[in-house]
C-alpha cells in the first residue's frame, strides 16, 4: 500500500477556494495507508467499545501507526454500507482528498490524486476552512498539535 501521489498545483491554505462532494463510492477506502496517532486510536477504541491495545492488535499495522488493510486492499473498517467507524474515522480520512502538511509552523493543504474511478467531485463553492469545519477536524488537529509538542520536548 502506498501513500497517495500529490496532484500538481499550488498548495492550498485555509482561505483557498475549495469544495468536495463525496458520492460515497467507497473507492477512497482502498489501497491507502491511513496514519494513526494516539487520539485516533483512542477514538476508534471508544467507538468499538474496547481498549487501544485491542485496536492496535486487531486493526493496525506497524505497532499502531496505520490502519490495517485486507488482502484486496480495502480498509479493515470498510463494510457493505461504507465505513463502520465513520463518526470516529481518522484525520486522514476526514481530510481526503486533501492532505495536510505542517513545516516550520506553517500549514498547507495539498490535493491528493483520487482513485481514477472516484465519483467524488472537486469544486470551488467554499473554502478549505469550510471543508475542515464540515469534516469535524478540530479535535484531531488539537490532539496532533499537543502530541507534536510532547514529542518535541522529549527530543530536546
């Protein structure tokens, strides 16, 4: 499983024109490496009614740093009706088809190449900020920043 290639074009900022209409084709739930942080693991454990150790053992790879995929490349949480953990899905799933990059304290969003048969439609009816609000990313971003700060202090 590989990370998605980045589409060409200038990086986006929160105020950049952007919209995405998901058509629930579920093609984005295949052949992706979905990274996980501690907050995402905790949300998944709560959603599944279990503990983080069980989530790591049953549903992740590399000791909990990414979601597991089935042999056909589909996400371990993809069911016949869609995502079985949609309300508590990881940040990467919430942002798709955008990726978020933070370098030297500066945030940018990049467009990821969608599945070639994706039914989703990208447009410019709103902004990246509107998309972030609609996807409920704020607790995920706050947790990621706290985690990054802790790691920074440990490295120092």
